[in-house]
C-alpha cells in the first residue's frame, strides 16, 4: 500500500511541475492564475498523501485544509483584481 501511495505522490509532483511551467510561461495572466490554483490544489493533495505515507493523517489534514482555503481565497482575489484591470478592489 505504501508503494502505491508513493507512486501516486510522485505522479502528482510531476503534474505540479508541469503546472509550474505553465505559471512561468502562460499566455495570459488568467492562464497563470489558473495554473497557480492548480499548483495549490496539487499541494493540498500531496499533503494528504504524505500524511498517509507517514501514518500521521490527523496532523497533515489540518495543515492541508488551511492551505486549501488560503489557496482558494488568493486565486479568487487575484482573478477579480486582474479582471478589473488592476483597479482598487
């Protein structure tokens, strides 16, 4: 079971690296914001999988939920900010 979870974790890390590339060379700012949201979501999943690997899910789930909420709020705020052309929120 641990090797299966480790394989999934490595696969998610590779997907996160691809999304980081998209953050760096995205065509528009909205492509970059969506890719940054994907990196945050993948980070949430990686934290949960690491919790299962170390058999400390209780500790990692709290960190992952806080990280996911922060990621959600930041992506929404950035999307609104750039949608208005950088005007005051």
